[in-house]
């Protein structure tokens, strides 16, 4: 089985839950910490292509809410890419890639379905 790639920020509660779930289910994974390693633009583009920028950008978080209303209202793929590259806190966590497919967020049911556990 190929190693799963998982992207996020280590001190995020949702990241901790997802990493704990992967470890508890003996799923081999590589964790990419945005704060330490930066954001991979190619991965981010793949996520936006598969899921749409509206789902990749965490619009419920404080980082989004701090944006001026005009910027929020005029956000598009290009603006979302720039914002996410400049500040990884915009990206929904975790961003998991398995067999080339992007999955966003963490729910035990979702991971059980993804990994057949």
C-alpha cells in the first residue's frame, strides 16, 4: 500500500485527531506541516481542481473572517491560491491525498470509508 500524504498544521485539533486515527489504524502516512515546510503549490492546485477553491479554503475559520468583506466577496481561484500560499491557515485541514484523490477535513466515518477500515 502506498504511503498516504496528509497536509496541515501540527497544532490544529482536527489534524491531531486525523493523525491519531491514521496511527491507530496502522495507516502509513507522511505528514507535511505547512508551518514548517510551506505549501506545495502543485498540491494546492490539485486540491482546488478536484474540490473547488470554495471547499479548499476554510471559510469558517478566523483567518477568513479577518479578510475584508470586499476581498471575501470577490474571491476566486486565483485569489484563493495567492491567499493560501501567503497564509496556510486558509487551507481546510487536513488535506489528505490517497491514490491521487484529494479528501478534505476529518471525520472518522469518512476515513473509515476511504481506507476500508
